[in-house]
């Protein structure tokens, strides 16, 4: 068992497995950085989700006051973390022929070749990673562009709605991605 | 409409001018002048009487309906409280000698006292403020005081002065009205403003036995009885008079009572200021501030349709013209070619927190509020007006405060200063006559500036005045000024309670002058309002008071808003980093986009390779 009944106590091996730290000999600065960036993004995402959704969904108000200040403070950190994660993880999340049996069989049929049946695994995690990267763009741009004196009230409202819905999708996809990542690492 | 309906229900028939026939042409008024006895006036009459607007205009327009209009209905006892609308400008009773500056209104507006509470009889109220009243209302309410009833036989009543608004003749002199009111020539006041009549004499000087219908020369040859002469050529062959009546009231008529002067530095000359952008665009006051025969003139604020039963109320606000009435079945935006505002870069939350006027109306805010003069508060446009910037009352603006609708809007503000009788928590002003007789005596030695501003009232002066007033009140004599309540402590010293509810400033929203979009707050950058020293939150509101200890005191604008001052400061500070936020976010987006593009192209390369047989 990796998890204790208490939510406070987490087995160190889980963290190690999630971030692929079991082989300590392979640790380097980039590995540590990747972990730190991931944790920072996770923390920012949590703060942004709470400050962003609580006033709107629970109180029925626009985001304002101290929650908005906190939201706006974490937002650029989160954006930077996402960019850094994207750079650091993109290479690892490239799709390969073995990622999906259906695609592999289709390619084999098209090309008339027969590759090995080896499965690389982690396809869903990779897919969700790219979805997250793709969602990050409208998520950030929708709010940053509205800060420039370019778009009028109609667009402002459209951007705000887009920001909310994309954020909701991002949080869901992010949560799934995290679970998949954790499951994959634990399995391995 | 409801008022009109009930008035009709009483059996009154529609008169000729109550309802239009649809023609947009100008209606020519060649009509007989009729005196208050209902008789047609001829220049050969003896005595020659002034024309009565009630009889002359009332012949074709239902006076009883008009008299319930907004300009005349303040004192109507049967008017529903909500019909008075949001709090507006009160009359301000100011007296430097006694340290008095008190908002007064017959309307039940929070923070304003009734004339009775301030010790003003209707007649005294008229004599002080009638100069800028359109007549009617309290001017026509018969007094219960036998002496005033007798005097009313001589002075007459102050009927609605239709000419005050509708006279288009360039010779109309509204300033004459105030002089006539001061001389208690109520019956003659409206006629005196016209271009074709001259009123002389003073009803005030006449003995109680004087009868204006059968005038006799007074015993004192220096006293001149009130009388009127009509200029030669006024009456036509058939005894009718041509009146230049404008259905659409000209702006300059409105300006007599609705002018503002913001004293930004020393004295503000008219030629250095601009008018409201709507007027420059070709609109008139009455294009937005409309009324029908009921004369319930719309005030044009958002939400007025809840108080005013008018089909134009919702359409005549800022939103009504610029955005359209959402409840309207047909498109209503763009009235008078009103541009639909773009508000580029302005987050929609601003529309929840701010009124349109917050960014667009009044003077551009400075570090501190400006002393402001208004026609009604400072007798602007009348004879012998004190032109000093410091003249009382001290009206301050723009104060960005939360309005009745919960939105921040620019306001004009006065700090009430008055002597009062406090019983439990109830603070009621002591009558003006008592204050003048008692406090005036105590303060006689306080030096008053020639400017007409406050003298310097010391704590000792207040203590002495409160002791002198102690015998005139049933509760505890107190003095309210600069937000504080001063009273005598048990030891006989002076106790001060700061921020007392009775000292809360009276504020009313600024509607005009509307500045063009290019001069709206926020046009330069967010820091017009969200800088650490931005006037909207951190501008200083002078604490105006004759008490010398209050000199130079200011409170921050944010104190008048439902905003935490620390938060406002922190939020303003965050705008220092706002450009960095944008840069970081945009760079992050660029990296994300480039990585997506790079790997997208790689994926495409794979697909292309696959289909071209090169795996």
C-alpha cells in the first residue's frame, strides 16, 4: 500500500514513482526542476480553481476583491509553469506507433508492413497532456487579450465566458491526467 | 399617467392644450391675459393687475395636473414616498455667523431635514429659496397662521411660473423673480419676469389692511405699493397678447436653476469650461428630461422607471439611449444617434460596480475635491450674488461614493453643520430663529471673512453657545459639524463624538456635465482609477466645518465606498506589476504555441512520410 488511511501521510514511494525517481542514479537538475515546476503548476492550479470557481459557483458573484488579487498573482506563475512543463514534457509525450493498437494496425494495413506488437503504454496520459497544452492557450489568451484595449464589451463577455469554460475543462482534464500519471508510475 | 388618470376621474375634462393633435409645428400663443379673479386684463384696468398663470395658462392646460409635476410636488402630502425618486440636491440653509449649513427638503430624502424641523415656515422658506423655485407647491399652500393668512391677501400666492421654463422671449428675466419673492410680491412675481411687464413696489412694506384690489396710497410716501405696468404695444387690437411660448424648453431656461461651477483653481470662468457633450452634439436638456402634461420630468437615472410612471423613463437614461431598453419589444438603442459604447479593454465587472457617470460625468477628479457652486445653493444668476469661491454653502465634488443602487458614482457633498436638540439618539435641528438669537449673540465676536466663508469657531465658542442653548431645548443641546457631534460633558467641558451618524454628509449624484468618451476615466490606462494615488479611491474629501480644529482635515474617497481601504491600496499596487503579468502570460502563450506547432509539424511529417511510403 502506498497510501495511508490518513490523507496527510503519503508514502514517499508514491512521489518517487510518480516522478520517476526510483533510479536515483539518473537524478539530475532537470529532473528536480521538472518536479518543482510540476508541483508549482499544481499548487497554482489549485489556487486558481478555488479563487476562480468559488465566487462564481458558490456565491454567484463575479470574481473580485482579495480572491481576484490572489487569482491574478498566481495566474502568471501558472502560465510560466505551463510553458516550462510543455517544453520539458513534450519530448516524453510524443506519440509512437505502438501507443494505440488500432492506429498501429491501420498503419500496418496501409503500408503493408508488420511491426512488432510491443506496446509503449501511457497513451491516455500523453493524449491528456497535449489536450492540457492545447487548452492552456485559450485559457491564458482569453484573459490576457481582454486586458488590452482591443476588444469591446461584447468580446469581453465572450472572453470571460470562454475563460470560465476552458478553465473548467482544464481542471477536469488536468485531474484526469494527474490520476493517469500517478497510476502509470505506480504500475511501473 | 396614473396621476393624470385619477385627476381625470374626479371629473375634470381634457383641455385644449392637454393633448397634442399630432402636429409637430410650433403652437402660437396669442391669448388674453387673465388675472387671478378670472377677468381678462386690459391696460386700461384700474388697478392693473398681474396676469395669473393659473388662469391664463390654465385656460387651456390643466393646472391641477401640472401642479403635481416633479418641479412642483415636493410638498404634496399625498405623494407616495417613492415618487420623490432618488435623493437629489436639497435646499441648503447656510449662515456663517451661527455656523449653520443644513440640507433641507420637503422631500423625504435621507439626510435632509424638513423646513419645519429647521424652523422655517413655508413663507420664510419661500423668501429664502423662492428665487430659484418655479412656483406652485409650497407657494400655493395656504398657511394656518392667521397673520400669514392676512399677509397672503396682500402678497397673493406663488403660482406656478410657467414662463420660467417656457418663455422663449430673450427679454425674459428670471433673476427678477427672486427680487419679487423677497419683496413678497408673490402675486406679481411671474409677470415681473416677462418681457412685457414691469413690477414696482413691495407687498412686504404694506400694512395688513392694504387691499391690492382697491389700493390706497400708503401713509408713508417712501413706501411703494406693489403695482404692474404693461409695456405699450403688449396688447393687440382684440386685447390678446402674443407670448413666445416654447413647448420644448430652451437650455438656457434650465440653466437658471441647474448651473454648476467647479472651482478647480481660484475662480473658474465660464469661457474656460465646456458644456455637456450632449448639448454640444445638438441635444437639448428636454430631449432626455421629458414630460407630458403631468410635468413629471424624468431625471434620467438608471432605475427611475421604478419610481416614475412614464413610458420614457427607461429609454431616457444613459443605458436607454446608448444601449437600448432591454425590455423594449422593438430596438431602442441609438436614440438621437447615441453611439453604442465599445468600452475596449474594460472588464464587464466595472458595469456592476460603477455607474456610467463614475467615468463620464462631472469634472475630472483631482487630488482633492473642488468647492462647487450650484445655482440653487449659491443664488447664481441673481442680483448681488457673492462671487467668492469660498461663499457658503460649501458644496464639494466630485465625491466618488456608493449610490442608492450600490454602484460607485460621483456625488456632490455637504457636511451638515447645525445646532440641535438631542433626545436619546434623535438629533433634531433647533429652529433657525432661536439659533440666530442665541448662538448669533455668542458668536458675535467671531471674525467672519469677507469672502462669505466660515469664521473660525473655537471649542470655547461652541461650549459657550451650547450653554446658551441649554435653556431652549427639551433634550440636550448639541452641535453637529464636520461629521462630529459636540456636546457638553458632565464636567461642563466640550465632548466630541467623531463620525456621529447625525454628522454624516449629505450627498447627491452628479449627472452632468457629461464628458466625451475621450475624456472618460480610464481612457489613458487602468491607473486612471487603479493607481495608489488615483482620485477615485484615494482622492481627499475635505472635511468642511467652521470648527477651527477641523481645518485641513480630509478623508479618503474610499471611506464613502463599500470597499476595504487596504484592499483598494493593494489592488492599486498590483497594477505596477500588471504589464509584467501580461508579458509573462504572452511569452508563455508563445512558448506553448511554438511547442504545439513544432510537435504538430512533426506529427504532420510522420503522416506525410507514411503516405509517401517513407516511414
